[in-house]
């Protein structure tokens, strides 16, 4: 601990967060808009109506702009694992690298092969082949997300691997366990569905703007029909996948779950805080009291363990331990983590000396305590508690916004059904203004996922402070500001290019 440059850790985290947040500004729209476009083109092929072709082409242009810039930020993000997080890459490269390699070989290849046909194949290939290309681009984009999210899920819940004490690396033992772990499945389904919801809000919001300006009204209403149906189904599934994801967090990351809910004292029949405001803690205690809260009785216990009588551990239970609930304290885990680290050093020492008996004993001690290996880097359990207010507010704001999106989808369909949508100017303005809130909701979700698990880069095994490369923090600062400038320029460029295309509107064309 004393040899670790905390400023290097902070700047490396800041740089990765900057890159990840900018990258995620582009990804969800790509995930969802690709399927919306495919649905629209399917309607064109099945009906032969040239209006659907015109609609598809307009949203396809916006998809292409967003896709190109998203690829640029994603490439930089992957390179940062090797430049800023080389210790992490060494420790888990055998596992973490596999999904990323599959993503590059399979999914991105699928996208890059058929995206040219999708954009430039109109009237050059048959309608059905072009439609197939559009669907394959959509599946390819979402397949890319699968492998990246599998890698991230493994960091949250490391499975399917075994630590090799001779190389000090984790090595994959079961690829399928990594791919199909409940954490990976929950994360993938919830994350891509949030992208579908964002894309649906984007299409509805832009279409609402056309209706407000009394332009391209048939185009706008047909776009809203597709987006609202797609969005409503996605929002319903997002609720189910979110429930499953929260239950998985409660199982494998109880500290993150407690932080999300602002729960300090574990309890049975735990109520869910629907809305609450946390006060500042009174030193020296770690607890924050609620200045105000609106609770749903028993709901937290049910949400976490599908039983209203289940015990939900709080932050105090995890730090101090709770023998009645068979919860080991962080103090005990820190002690065991130090034993594991010492045993690993002893194993290497005795192995080098050729003392097989002592090396075998050291290895046995190491394996017994390896599950708490990362705790050995800490002496103060307070440093193992994530930012509770940020986790709590981010999670609850995300849920509230999700409810709002569902209402937007439902009202869109109701107003379209009774043919009053163009007259509902108040609703059209709300739909348009909702676009940035859809982006905010996805960012809040990642805030909960990543800051909620701090200080871990790999849950319980590797803290963030031990994962960084041995480089100068000054170099990281320079690249941070360089990336901030480049990414901001890209974002501004996308905004104005998108704006210009939207102002131009869909092209008028025949039915060829």
C-alpha cells in the first residue's frame, strides 16, 4: 500500500471512465437503432410501400454516423487495458482477453462485412439480400456487446478459472461457465435492452420534433409506431432483466447491493426505499441516516431473494460480520487476504529453493484463503465501502427514468390509436426533451455497476490500486486531457452532423 501512487490510480481510473462514458454515448443507440431499422426495412419488403424505404434510409443515415464514431472510441478503450492497466491484463489476460478476441474476430467481422451492403447495396442487390444484410448488421452489433459484457460480468463475478501460483495468473478452465454465468446473462440482457429503450426514445423524440414543426407527418407517425411498440416491449423486458440483475448483485456483490439501497443495518422483511434523501454522516460513524424516505414494506427482501422474510445484509453486517447469518467480517477477510499473499510469496520462495514440503504447505494455505486475496491490500474496512450516496441516487434515478420511458411509449401508442398525436403538443415536447434523459439513464446504470463495486477491479481478488501499470501519473494526465479534447470534438461533430441530417429530413424518392 505504501508504495502505490494513489494519484496514478485516480488518473488512470479517470481516463478509463472518460473513455468508457464517451464510448457509451454512441453504443446504445447503435444497438437499438440497428433493430429498429431492420424492422422498418422488413415492413418495406413485405408491403412494397416506398414510404417505408424512405423511413428506413433516413434512420440508417443517423445510425451510420453514430456507428462510425462509436467504433473510434471503442478501439481506444481496449488499448487502455494494455497501457494503463497492465497488471490487471497480466493477472486475468487469459480470461478477459478471450471474449474480446471473439468479439473482434466474429462479431465485428460480421458487422464490417454486411454494413457496406446495407448502406451501398440499395438497387445493387435483391431486396431480400439487402434486408438480410441489415438484420445481420443488427445481430453483429449486439453480438459485439455480448462478448464485451461477458468480460465485464466476469470482473463482477469471476468464475470458470483457476489461479496458477507459478505464473501468478488466472487461467480459464471453463469457457462456457464464463459465457453463461448468471451474472453475464443478466448483464447482457439488461444492458442491450437499455440500448433498445434509448433508441426507441431517440426515434420518438426526433419524430415528435417533425410533428411539432408540421413536417413529414406521415413519416414521423410511422416512425413512432415502430419505435413505440419496440420500446414498450423493450421496457417491459428491461424491467424483468433489471429485477434479475439486482437479484444477482445481491447474491455475488452484497456490498454493492447494500450501497444501491442505502442499507446499513441488515434485516429480515427489509423494506424497499422507493424515494429517499440521505443525510451527511456524523463522524466518526460510517452510517448515513435518511432525512426522508418512502418505503415499500418487505419489497427489498423479496427483490433480493424472492422471499419477503429473507434477511438482506447491510453495510455494517458485511464490515463487522454477522455470525447469526453466517456472514464473515471484512476484518476476517483482510486477515485471510494477507495470509494468502504471504503464502503465495512463501510458495515461490520455497519452490525456488527446492523445498517441496514447505512449498506444498504454503500452497495449501494460499488456496484456502485465495477467495479473499484482494482484501489483503487493505487495513481499513472503510476503504472497502463504495460511495453510498452516488450508488443510491444513481440507482433510484435510473429506475424513475425507466418508468417515465415506459409511460412515453404507452402514451405514444394511445395518441396514435385515437389519431390525436399531432395535436398533443405538450406530449410531443416531452418526448423530444426526453432524449437526453435516456442517455442519462444509461450512464447512471453504468455508474451503479462500476462505482458500486469499488474498490474492486475484480471482485474480492484484485483491487483497482493494484491493477494499474507502473507508469508516470503525469503521462496519464496528459493523455486524459488529450482524450477529453478529442472525444469532446467527436461528440460535437456528431451532434452537428446529426442535426444537419435531421434538419434536412428524409429524402423524397420513388419506390425503386
